[in-house]
C-alpha cells in the first residue's frame, strides 16, 4: 500500500477553533493570560539587557549543547525542522528541564496477524553531574491484545551519549539529528534519530536485564522506524504550548511564555506509518501498524505545579476523527478539575483541520477504578467522557497495565472507546495514560532548584526572544 502524501511544511496551517466560537470566549483562563503577555500587556517580560543576578551566577548547571542539540530557538513558536531535535542551551537546562519523544500505537505481527499495542518513550530530565548530561530514561510497554497480557520496563541509561546533527545553516530538507546512548555496564544501549527529508524517526533500545529496584520489568530489544503521513504535525492546544500542572501563578512567573516556566512546547503527529522489530524473552515480533507521536519539551518540572497528576489519552475513531484529551486531578482531593485552564480536548478531522476546547467543555468522570497491588495507586480506567462531540465511554483492553516508576506508577495501555453506554458499541481504538505520582523524583535532582528562576522575571535566563503567539484561527 502506498502511504498518503506528506503534508506541506507549513505544519500548522490547518488549525482551527470550534465552529461558532468567538475568539474572546475561546481565549479563557491560561489562554487569555498568555495572549495578554504576548501582546505586551503584562509586566513579566524580562528587561532587555538586564544584568545577571547573584542567584543566576550561583545556579550554573552545565548547559546541554553540541551537534544535534537545538539551543537557539528558546521560547519561540516554532522553528521546524530544528525543533524536532532535542533541546538545550541556556533556556533548557538544569533540574527543571524535561523533554520526551514518544509514540503509542496499534500493530499486527506480519507473520501471525495477531494484534498488539506498543508504547515507547525516550525521556530526558534535569542534569546528571556524573554523566555530564541530562538523565535519559527509556520507557516501554506492550499489550498482547489476544492473550490479554501486559509487559513493561522503565530504565535509566547510563552510557555515554553521542549527539550529531545539522547546523543552523543547513537547508530544511537536509536537516538531521541523532542521539546514540552507548552500552553501559548492564548492556543497555539506545538510539533516537530524525530526518527531515522524509519526516522519519527511529527509536532503538536494548535492555537485556530487569531494572534494579523496580518490579515486573521485562527485558526487551526494540527497533521502531516510523514516518509522518497526513495530516502531518499539529499542536494539541490552539496557542502553541500547554500549561503543565494545576494552578496558574503569573505573579511568580509560572505559565509565562517569556520565561517558559511550567510550560511545555508540544507537537504531535497523529498518523505515522511504522514498523517495529521487537524481541522479548518469549517473543520475536515483526510488527506493522500506525502510531500516534508526541514531542514535548520545556521547563516543566516546576515545584508546586503538580504536573505529574493527570489523565491523558487519544482515540482513532472509525469515522476517521482523531481525539486527544488531557485533564488534571487535584493533589489533595484526587478529584478532576474540569474548569482549570489546563483541561483540554481537541479533534483532528480527516482533512487535517483541528478544533479545540478548553476548561469545562471536557469532563472526565471515573466510573470504576483499578487499584495496583504493587504501588497502591487507584487508576480510573473505566470512565465516562462528556465532550463537545457527545458522550463517550472508555474501558481498558487489560486492567493490569501499570508501568512502575522510581517515584510511583503510571498506567499506560490500550483501551476501547464506546458510545451510548459503558457497554455500547465500540467506535474507536484508544490509548490512555494515567499519572499519579509525587513530584519529587530521584531523577535529575542532584542540582537543587534555584528559587530565583521561578520567582523573578528573567533571572537565570537569557533575554527573551520575541514571542510569537500562534494566531491561525
């Protein structure tokens, strides 16, 4: 089968707001805040030429730079294809930095035709002084849909990181970036790469032993090759970036595009044709299918933002629509907060146009919880979703789908999307992620947070670039 044509490079040209939604009512909560900031109506913008503070000089984690590391785009929206690379430089450094390239998808084995779901993520966090780079972690899970069996592994990579890629003067269609994690003492190794000429990505990892300190870990080797097809790249929020966690406190410089604190720059490719070579202890699979890809980066790991208490998911509908949602739970009550501006829902139509809704337009109502016997975490794996497109219900393919982390748990598995009722007809395939973990983590925490960075506009950061809010409606 010939894959669909690639989307033109004007990647976000087809974004749209919901039909009949006025711009004034649509830009609510955090969206209104960032729009005001972008228009220069807030005082949080760093002063041009501001002198470095004592706190800035004291807080000096090594800056992540080198070939293949994008260190110039800062908080601009967006500079493609350069922003498909890993980020570093003065903006993205230290304990607050986090970046992820991950995919979830449904596959069939070429030999047997049996169905599987697969999740894989390369995640970079903070800064490890001993390694001289951010901490890199591989996260993997798969569900054998026919046998109702779930496998997972989470592993930090301690090998030497070699980066390579194009410089800023390279033509867009010739841009490349590659990151190779050399073999460490446990035999773990990996690779991530991107090529703009055919919008292709590659994820590789070899984890031959279970991870120390974590339970139910599966040794595995994976090699995934994928390329973007229609509708190309999109953004899950209308203004180009998303707030990470509950609470907006511009006075303390959070959710502020001029500093990037508590914000995630966020790009998705909802359709990628993919092939995976996957080896487990009892399986040798040759998979083909389609994946949903996401890339996030930013100064995400901000104290007090409760960014690790969310529900996220996407669904590929039988009618061709692709849904995406994210909502947060209050840390004290455990209940969802549908009115918070970080709450969002969108639909990508078959022609590539996107419609967005924020706040209480999307409400996630848990119907039944699954309690992990390992971590004790309750996951709302059965739910009713009140959306602008109607009411849908989700239920898991396998209840036991928890990936154990160093700081808690994360449910990461395949689900069904139904209409009419919890037992109604299936109208799409879905993939859900439930995160309920304390903020503190041993990953990337050897350098303390500098309170001046989040308390003072521009402290510890370079002068802000011109901020270009995305306004294609």
